[in-house]
């Protein structure tokens, strides 16, 4: 392993290292640091050489599973729970490759790994995003100097075509909504007239509604996580989605009637909850139950 030391002035030195990896590829690395003099600078250069040599050797020892475990330990705390769950699902599709050495995975292998996922653009895109994140982490951790995903085109996700209801179907739903549970009537009307996403309307609290000024604020979202049920996450203070939504007189009337209804229900069942839509134990309604209900209602 070769190296050169360049004095930059003001106690700063730049070290340049050149070496050949196990695949015969010539690698160059550089690092700038501050030292009290040339003697200390040379020692820092030797340390840098040792570090580069160690990282080069580690590439032949670490498997994709080792990388994933390290990725989970150090990178997962920095990402959202929903992203972690998506990564875990994608990782389970790659069981055939868990024991493979990371330095043997080239672009053609990445393509094979994508094909192992279901022949579905969404699943393949999820696997691609996981591998890209893992290899970026490996490079930032100096476990690798090359990311094989950069030479593989990301799969395009094409969502299924949305089905639009006919006017007759819309009229049928609107005429029958009063036959459903009160909470679903309110969810149906509020979503239809205000354009709520499922995650937003499920997380609403009574404190989000300003009855006097006829305003509603979206401050949080409800997210379904595997093994955890539905959890509620606050939105950032600068998120544009926190902008108030104006409510009509009809909205106010429906919400006041629903509030009176829920007060009776919570007293009868001895439930203490802040949420508009809740389970029998007072916890926020499960977002999947809303989707299941709507599918049932449409059928």
C-alpha cells in the first residue's frame, strides 16, 4: 500500500493512499487532518493506511446479512417506523442472498435480486430502495468503496388504475350511508367533502377542531405498523399540512351532533379518549378497519 503526505500549511496535511483491492481494482483514498508537525502527520498517515487496509480486508469477510444487521442497528433509529417495516418486508424476499459476501454482489446480481421479488413493480422497487440504502450505509461506514446499485436502473412503480364510481353508484352510497355506524357516517362525509387521507382523519382529536372559528387542523397521522397496531405520529410544526381547513355550517352541525353522541358512548362504556374515532378501549381507530368497512359498504 502506497501513500504520500502533502503539507498544506497552518498545521494541515493531506494524506493520499493508493492500493489494489481483492478484485484487482486500483483504489485511491485521501484524508485531510491537522497535526503538530511532520512526525505526528506521518503517524496519522500510518493509522489511515491501517484503517484502509482493514476496511479492504473486511469486504471479503462481511456477508449481506452482517451488513443488514449493522444497517438496522445504526441506521434504523434515524428513519421512520413505516420505512423500517417496508425495509424488513423487502429484506425477507432476499433470503437466498443473506449469506452472500457483499463484495461479490455486482450489478448483474442486483438485477437477479430484483427478479427474486414478486413480479410486481412495487415489490421490486422496495427491494431496490433497501439495497441502495444498505450499500450507501456500507460506503459511509467505509466497508465498501463501490455501490453496485448505481449501475442498475430503479424499477418503475406503476400503480393500478383507479376505479371511478358511476353517478348511479355514488347516489346509491349516499342514500345508504345513514344505515351505517355513526362514526363511519362522519368519516364518510368528512373525507368526501374535505379530501382527508385515511391516516389523517383517523388521528383527529377534538382539540383539532375550532368550533367558534369553524376551522379544523391536521396535526398528526395514524400509521399501521406490523405487530404494533395503529400508532399516532405528530406532524412537524413547519409541515404545510397543518394549515387550517375551513368548515361549513353543515360540517359544524355534523361534528357537534357526533360529539354529543360520543360523549354518551364513552360514559356508557367508561372510556377516556381524546380521539373522534376510537376503539372500545379508547385507543385510536385502526386505519385498516376504515378500509375494510368501506369495502364492505361498497359490496
